[in-house]
C-alpha cells in the first residue's frame, strides 16, 4: 500500500515556465484526499515550496534547500543543516574567482 508520494517540483511537477497543469493538480489532490501523504522536494526555500503546496490546495511534507531543511506537513522541523558563515564566504570567494554564477553554487 502506498503511503507517501515524493515529487520534485521544478521541471518535474512544473513545466519549464513554472506552470502546473490542472490535470496534475487534480491527480495530486486525488492522492492527498485519499489519505496518501505528499512530499514536495526542491532546491527552493520553504516559502517557495509553501507556494506550490498552496497552489495544489494541500498540506505537504517538505524537503527544501536541496535537503538541508526537512519538515512535516504539520510544519514540524525534522532537520536543518547549516554551514559556518566563514566557510560560506570562502565558498563564495572561490565562486567569484572562477566566475561561477551564484545560482550554480
């Protein structure tokens, strides 16, 4: 018996322009209202995932920031990984030296 369906958001759940087809919304709502838990997974922030969950009309478990933050549908945080600010600055400096766009870091 399936208890949870986890799905990536960008370019999987959404089209390249960020839209979600109404048939996809209906299919996800059918799962949700039949007792299947939904987990939305993304590199997005929690706020970005919240906006998709609201669009879907569901309360979803969330795996955000490439897995750094995980919370339940009831907004109970299970994991939050952080990085020391000095290390983050060093990584940013390396990216700048390599002329690496911030969205690729």
